[in-house]
C-alpha cells in the first residue's frame, strides 16, 4: 500500500482528482488514490506543522492509529463532496 501525505489550499476532491488524473508526477505511479484521513485547520501553519509531524513518524502503525482516531474528519469530508 502506498501512502501520500500532504496538504492543499484547494478542495480535497480537487487535489484528489489531480492525483488520480496523473497530473502530479510524484504520485502518478500510485493511482488510484483515496482519501482515508482528513483534518481541517484554521490557518496555513497548522497543516504544514501537522504534515511534517506525520512524515517524521515513519510508521505505518502510527498512520493506522491516526486514520482510526477521533481527529480524522473524513466523515465531514464526504458530506462536503
């Protein structure tokens, strides 16, 4: 399973579409992508710090716990999409 961690100022669905349409070279080989974790922030510095924190964990076990945690807002995301 491939994982991609990143943030976007665009809509999550728009970013996902760009990845799945092969418009992002670095993620082209992992198509199809799906969103399994989502967290919203009030400002730009929050997601950048959170992304760096996640990338520094280097643990699939940590990612699994994060996806299944109470901070995952995917249920909110599906209502928006």
